[in-house]
C-alpha cells in the first residue's frame, strides 16, 4: 500500500512539474529546477533507486526552497506576473514540507547513513502531530491559493488564461503530491 501511495504521489508531482514548465512565469527557471528536483527526489525515495541518501535530498530540497523564496526579490516588479509571489511562497513551503517528509528518522549515525525508502518524518523524525498539522495547513493554503487565482478579481489580472490554468493545476498537484507522500509516510 505504501508503494502505491508513493507511486500515486509521483503522478501529481510530474504533472505539476510539467505545469511549472508550461506556465512560463518570470521566475520559471528556478521553479522548473525545483519541481524537477522534487519529482526526482520523490522517485528515488519511493522506489529505492538510491541515487543519493535521503539526507542529501533533504538538503537539496531545502536549498531549492530558500532559492525559490528569495528569487522574486531580484525580478523587477514590472516583469512579475500577478501570481508569482503567491506561487513562489507556495512552492517554497511545499519544498520544505517535502524535504521534511523525505527526512529519515532515528539516531544521528543512522540518519547520516539512511538511504532507503519508507523512513519518513511521520514515522519519528518529528512528532507525528507536527507533521500532520503541517500537511493539513499546507493543504488549506493550497486551496486558498487556487481560490485566489481563480477569483474574478485575480482572473482578470492580465494573465493568459492558459498560463493561469497551468498555475492552478501546478498548485493543486503540489498539494496532492504532498498529501499522498504524507499518507504513505503515515503508514
């Protein structure tokens, strides 16, 4: 069942990465790299390819989250799309949460050498309650982002309808992917 949930989590992660590439937002290069990095890390941990240890994936995802969160500071305001800051924050939080879900648990010596699938934060790296609250809060934030982007006030913001749809699908996929990974980790 856990393997099925891991595989199911990869579907929205892959679709979300494709939407990130297709949305062509101003800060898209870093967003594209982050989306692909997250999908590859999830595949590695889910199927046990062991390209890199879980701790290395966690560090890379956290680095990508910091880069995503700060990327918009260097984009001139007139070149930003209206949903860029919201999506940058959504992506950064999603990357941090996914990094936490991939983080292995256990004593430091075990954590440093852990590389296998199934060793996730909800199993003991951080108390289960904190992980569950974080996933629920991120899911609620995802719904808020989607509603914000699809409301009439923001829908008429000059953004191409196709790009807006891709942005909505990207946000939904990130939220779904996180939910499926958290569900797999909870089992």
